[in-house]
């Protein structure tokens, strides 16, 4: 719901604090509004609430695609439960919901990344049967490096279709 954007923005800051990267959390409520409720949303969010209607956690996700299976999957960008609600099944209910969405839609995978020092989350994921993909290394272009590589588009002489 669009009314939950301030809660989501706060959750994102809390997640960034937990991940020791609060200074990197720059998303604004306006950006979130456009991303989740604009004319062509490509990212989705599920909130989990307590029995009293308090927001306890969230999952932000989007579709990915596997050329090997020929099907979409869900990439879980963020999963976060407020500290006071951990251990009560809220994180599990978010993952169960996303797994059920994968099965319902015929998607082949539910996939995410976790910081290597985050042993409570790693233990939790393993308890559900999730398997680490240790043979893969995540790469990222951002900031100056992203702009530098993008600038090559005008000089590479290739035509893409």
C-alpha cells in the first residue's frame, strides 16, 4: 500500500544500520513511490504485520530469469524483521509467501544474497533447506565505474539489436 511507504523507508534504514551501511541508504519515499506504484512497477514489497497490526518486517523482490530453465524466478533483494519481532516466524512467513508465489507462477527459483558475516540469517536460511551458491561471486558496477563503462557505448563501434 502506498500508505506504507514511510514504514518501508524506515525499515530500509534499519536494515542498512543492521548491515553496517547506514550511510549508503539513500532511497527517498518519492523514489520508493515511483518504484512500487509508478506506471510500470518492476519491484514489489510485502509487509508482515503482528496480530495487533504493527508492521514487523518486509521483503522487497523482483523477477529474474534463468536461461537454463527458461523460466522466471524471484530475486529477494531485502528481507528484514525488526529486532523485537525476530524468532517469531515473521521472516519465515515472508519466505513461505515468496516460495508459494514461485510455485503458483511456475517460477523455478527463489534466490537472494546474504552477507557472509550474518550467521543468524545464514543459519535461518539453511534451516529452511536453502543452499549457498559458493561457486558464484557477485560483481557490481556502480558510481564512477558504471559511468565509465557506459561511456564506452559511444566508442565501441558495435551495433546491437
